[in-house]
């Protein structure tokens, strides 16, 4: 694991975690992000995770698959995951490359993501797919 | 031109015929003098050839008079500027009427033939002179034909370009119907470039309006092939990445059959028959209920 400044932050907001990625992460930093986040979910007994990628202008296949893994792991630890802040250009590039987010939910921004998680946790029938 | 000059000096030396300097003015004077008769003859030939059927006889008379005068003027001055301008004007007027390129070229060539014949009649007794008259006349006449045809084609291309531009600009508006709800009515043929532009506009619109549901209506799309279908799937996926659900409406029976036949995987697309149904579903997703006033006012 690389040591050095953390290029992401994980904040607690009620029963949810807000994980913001501040700048493009290399592969080892992505793995560090994954470990820290999964550990924090258990420690804070979080029910939902919002991962904000608004600062990223590219999401490559490794980043996408890491996010997908995080979603799976978080689900196993009892938290729903939402990816927010994917930029238009990033979205186009991702579908061009055929990158799938799988079971991960996506929302426009932090506010939408928290609302979506709120719906999920309330088990609301009006929740979106 | 140089051969003409050579001939010129030769003839002048012989001292028999008028030299080229005055040959062209003579020719022009002749064409002016017999303007009415030659024009009538020309119109007759146009009729015979069934050209310009889209225009009334008055219009044909008016236009042929102008073309004739312009034609003679070019012979006289040797400058095609005015003719070019007139030809472009004429094209602008007659292209919407459905006049084809071959008709325009046809009538100009007919005029050339009519005038050539009249020159032939006038100078037939003096063969060397006739040759020189034709030497002076033919290059100018061919240049006129070229100019007219060129102007017509230019004008036509300009119209096509203009239409393409306006189609491109008009055809993909991203409209907000309600808070968080966008519709995207697509009209016309979707090619690769347009599909790309459309995806970009939609995604930017989703971010700008913070949309959660988008209804894409393709009632106005005549044909969907595999490439276009895949573009639509990509658009839907990209929108989903930005947190918006997409509903496709207005798939015609033909398009539905084509898509199934060519085996495009549309399982990730939500489709609803018409725009009304799509909007109703979108409102349901967003939690809107729409009621009529009379019902709302009731008990």
C-alpha cells in the first residue's frame, strides 16, 4: 500500500457515508480507497455509501471495475452504494468503451444520491430502479 | 486566343473581310436586330423539347427575354459577371419549382444552337467569314453555358447545405416539460454525427436541468438501423450513468420489426408506445399525479 496524502475523503452523514475522490487516482490509490471505505462501512455501521466522482474527467476500466467491486463488497456488509457526479464526457466515454456499472446505482449529484439512498433505506415503493 | 490573332493578321493582310475588332459588334448588332424572331424560335424549340414544363408560358417568355438579353450582353462585353448574378437569381427562383439541372443546361444549349444557326444563315455566302464569326462566337457561347450551369449547380448546393445546417440545428431540441423531466423529440434521419451530437446535448441537458427522467420520442425517425439502435442504447446507458432514466416512445411497427429481425439487444431500454404514454409513465416515476380541474373541484 502506498503511503502519502489521501486523495479522497470519507465523511459520515447520518447513516450514510460520503466518499469523495478529489483527483485522478492511480491503481494502488484506488485499492487503498477500496480498503479504507469497506473498513469504514463496518466501523460506522453505515447503511448507504455515496461515491462522488465529479472531480474525475476519466473513468477507465480498472476504476470502473473497482467501483463495481466496492458496490458488491458494501452490499455484503449491508450498505447500498450510489455513484454520483459522472460528467457527460465521462459517461459517453464509458458507454463507448462498454464499461458497465453492473448493480451499482448512479445519480446526478450528491443531493440526488442521498435522496436515492434515503428512498432505498425507507424501502419506499416510489424508489427508482 | 492566339490562333485567332494569327488568323486576324492573315486576313487583314489579305484585306478582304472586316477584322475581328468589329466582327463581334456586328454579330451583336445582328442578334439585337432579330431579337424577337430569334427569341420566338428559341421558345418554340424549348416547347418542342418539353423543357420548363413547370413554368407558365408568360414566365417562360419573361425569363427567356432576360436570358436572351443577358446572353447578347455577355457576347458584347465578354464579362460573365452580370450573367452569373442573373443565373444565380434565376436558379433561386426556379429550383423550388422543381426545375432540373438538365433543363437549365438544355435551354442554354438550345439558345446557343438557335443563334449559331442564324449566324450560319446570315454568313453562309462567305464561308471564311462564317468560320471567323463562329470562332468568335463559339468560345463565348460555351463560356456562357458553363457559367449558367455552374451557377445553377452552385445555387442548388447552397440550398442543400443550408437545409442540412437547419436540419442539424433544429432537429434535436432538449425540452423541459416539468421539473426533472425532459423530452427529446427526434425528427428525421439519425446518422452517426447527429446521434453523437444528440447524446452530448442530452447529457448536458440532464446536468443543466437536473433531470431524472428523459422521454426520447422517435416517432419522426423514418428508419432505424443497427448503428442507430446501438447509438440509442449507448445514449440510454450514458444517461443512466448520470442518474436519469430514459423512456423511448414512438417506435413504429416497422422499426420494431426491423430491430427484432436484426437482433439488436434492447432489453435495457424502456419503451412505451406513444409520447402520451411515455409522459404518463415519466410522471408516475417522478411522483406527479395529473388531474383535470373539474375532477379536482369535485367532492
